[in-house]
C-alpha cells in the first residue's frame, strides 16, 4: 500500500488524536454523570444532552478530516486493484481533485453559516465567493438552548455582542467547528493529492482494517510458535 496506512508522526498528529479522545471521553463522562444524577439522585443535568450533541458533532467533523490524513476512510477498491499502478494513480488524482472541489464548496457554506454568529460578513455568490455580503444581519446575540455561559469566554460579549451579556453559550462557539473542520478537510485532501502525485500511495482511500487485523493475528501466532 506504499505506506498509505502508516500514521503520520508529529505533534499535530498527537494533538489531533488527543483532542478526538478527549471529545469521546467527555461524551462518555457526561452521559454517565447524567444517568447517575437521574436514577440515583432523582435529578438531571439540564445542559448535558445539548453539550453531548455538540461534542459528538465536533468528534465527527474533526474525525472526518483526521481520517483522510490517516487514510482510514472505508472504500471499495476491488476494481482499482485490477488496474496498473499508473492508472490507479490517475484515478486517485481525479478522486482527490473532486474531493477538494467538494470540500471547498462545503467550506464556503460552513463559513457563511457560522460567520453571522461571529458578527462577520458572509461571502456572496451561490457556489463560489464573489465578495463579502456587508448587508447581512448579524446574529451574534443568538445563544444555545441549555449550555450556560462560560466565564472564560466573557470577552466575546465585548468582541462580537456590543457589550451585551450572554446568559447561555453563544452559538458562535460550538458552531466554529463547521468552518474549522471543512478547512482541515480541504488541507487533508490536498495533502492526499500530493502523496498520490509523489507516488507515496496510489489511491485516496486505503483502509483495510480487517486485512490489517488478520495480519497482526498471524504475526502474533507466528511469534508464539
């Protein structure tokens, strides 16, 4: 697989893995704590469900970009495997180009949706940015339903809400994952395209988890024998 399944080392790689593990652990702890509060103390953590949904959204969106970098997305390559390496690389570059275009469209949509919550102008143009829509109405005062405001984020009140205080967490905070994850997705697809062009791999998706597990089991049994 020409190193396609190898995990890229480095601080950023470990940081991404740590953040994903933190999000998954936070979801688990919140859900467990809410169950205990409900069935043991006959109470309820009002904001736990909404925060869990936000954490899950962060996990999925950031995890999608990370999976592109680690070549961990699932795919069907039975036909591709029948082609010569040069043809596989060509198809991989075409697939990468299509994914880059798609992720750029997603980035525009994600930014336009989030920008009004950050008191920023969205882009104009339906498909591609043609400028900034300075007439768009700011929605920086919008809050989430249950999650209370965090003291460390009070600076947002002066920064984007014209000094008005927030009672709940402003939507700009949890929704920032939308443009962030789409930007990461663009970067990861570009990196994947560069890897294919350099000949480091010949396909965009290269996850063979079952085969890898079987090889690991065979190797383990071989060492024991």
